């Protein structure tokens, strides 16, 4: 057993840590306040060749492994979770469905531009009445002479305003239940397609979260992704990989909050001593560091299993569940260690706490992760 990063993983860590400190951290407080989307950060990530990191070089990807991808998500989220979720969704929800289920032509036409960072990737599963129960999809596609006509709506979709196309699910045969759900690649500029960007969120203010409305949107028959009736299964498989991204975000946010708390505890004096000299504060910091290490190990292990081509559904769900719950606890303690200052925007840990909450909800809530794990245990 070898717990060391490979030379490539260590190199990516150094590269992205330096980039995150220099290019992402400085504007994070302001972007949280204004909701400005970090377009220029993604242009620079594209220049660094990171936008298609875990996809093969033949599609203009980086040919790197899932742990490299997780490291990039972690380091971006350590300073700005909005940037972290945008990157994670672009790769694991935008690129992966096409990589896993697309034809060669679809990969060339739709995956390669994502890998080059020409625009962002997105994924449309959730609907107003179909969240945890994604099999309850109402959006429907009917066959036309030229292809498919899709009508319906999706909610809470990350990155869609910055995407030129996205994969989404629609019912093609209602009598077959989840086996009557298919996946389609839909251009976002197709007539009848609208993207509404006006949610007011608790956190992740600089990430793009949208509502999609499809009114008789026609796509060619070549835009079916995978096989007719397999869309639900395909999207669940995509979410298995996406959970490694969410787990990595949780590790990164928790690490960022912990580092701020440690630094503050060493500087702040009360009763004539630094906070870090009080055993009550030391124990909090020790617990935070221990929990983060456990979460990181689980996230990397799930990524490693995926790269070995071994089953990783259970491990990805466990990693996402543990990391997201730990992240909330670590952020809560980071605010506590900062006292009143922790409640103020300037000290950033309150932003980390607001951003962290999404991780217990997105890509399957904690309750859904427990259901996935229990099913894998044979319950
Ligand atoms: C910022 C943000 C970004 C997102 N990005 C995307 C995206 O890019 N693409 C996409 O498709 N979706 C996206 N989502 C949607 C997200 O995946 C869903 O919000 C999530 O799956 C939960 O669905 P819901 O909100 O409908 O909650 P519900 O399913 O209504 O759940 C409400 C509560 O009930 C619980 N619950 C539901 N069913 C059960 C059960 N059987 N047993 C026990 N408890 C249960 C849930 O755990 C939760 O606590 C995003 C959401 C947010 C907030």
C-alpha cells in the first residue's frame, strides 16, 4: 500500500495551489458579495490545460487520473468554493456523460471543446418535482421526423449560462418507468430553450445555478446520448463520479476553514494568552485536522478505485457523505474559534460555512447517500 502522491499528482497540487492563492483567493470575498462569475479564472485554467484534466488526450484532455482531478477541486475550494463547484461540475457532470456514453463523433464534437475550456459543461437531471426521486422526471421527448422534440423544465442546474450544450434527461416512454428515461445532448441556443439565472442562494454566490425551460426544443436524432431508455442509469453512473468531486470540495473547504482557524487561534489573545494555548481550543483544532485527514483519505481512495476500473459506487457515496458532514462541522468550529469575528464576512469562515451546506444536498443528499450505501450493503 502506498499513500504517497505520484510525481504527477504532486506536481498538479503545487501548480493548482499556487494558482489558487494567486488568482482565485484575492477576489473571493468580493465575488461572494456581488455574485460576479469568475470568467477570467476559467480562461486561465483553460490556458493551464486543466479544463479536461481527467479525459484522454485524444479529446484534448489532460490524460490525468481522478486523484489529480480531486486535488484541483480541493485546492480551488480551499480558497473559493464557488470556483470549486464550477470546475467540479464542468468536468464530472458536464464532460463525464459524454465521455462515458457518447459516440466517437459526440466526444469529438462535444467533449473536446469542453476539455479545451471553450465553454463550461453542465448536467440537467433535477426538476421541480423530481429531486432525490430523479426517476420522477416529467420532461418528455417525443420522436419527430428529424429527431426529438423535448419539453419540460429543470431546476438548480450548475453552469448552464456558460454552457453551449448540456446533457439532460427526458422521458421517452412513460409506460416503462425509469427504463423509459433517455439522455440527450441539447444545445443551449436551440429555439425554445431558456436559461433563467435568478436564484438567491445561501452560499456559492459566484457559482451559476439556473432554471431551464424547454418549450418544444427540437434536437437531431444523433443527439441521443447512449441508448434509448438508458438515460436514468447513465446519469446515476455519472453521479457516482460526481460524488468524488463533491467530496473533494468538502475536503478543500474544510481545509481552508481549518487553516484560518489555526492561524487565528495562534494570533488572538484573551486572558493574556493566545487562544491556541487553551486546551479546549487545541482539542477543537486536533479534531478538525483528524476529521479532514479521514475525509481526504476516503475521497482519494474512491478516486483510486475508479481509476483501477473497480466498483466504487459505495466508496464514492461514503466519501461524499463523510466529507460533507465533516466539512459542516469543521466550518462550524472554525467560526466558533473566531468568536464574533467569525460571524463577520471579512474573516471568511462564515462564507465557508454557507458554501459547505450545499455539499450535504447536491448530487444526492446525505439521506440519499445513506440509502445508496445501505443498498450496496445488501439491505
Ligand atoms: C446550488 C445547487 C446546485 C445544483 N446543481 C445541480 C446540477 O448541476 N444538476 C442537477 O441535475 N441538479 C443540481 N442540483 C440539485 C440537487 O442535486 C438536488 O437539490 C438534490 O438532489 C435534492 O433534491 P431536492 O432539492 O428536490 O430535495 P428533495 O428530494 O425534495 O428532498 C428534500 C429532503 O427530503 C429528503 N428525502 C427525500 N427522499 C427521501 C427518502 N426516500 N428518504 C429519506 N429522506 C428523503 C432529502 O434527503 C432532503 O433532506 C443542485 C442543487 C443546488 C442547491
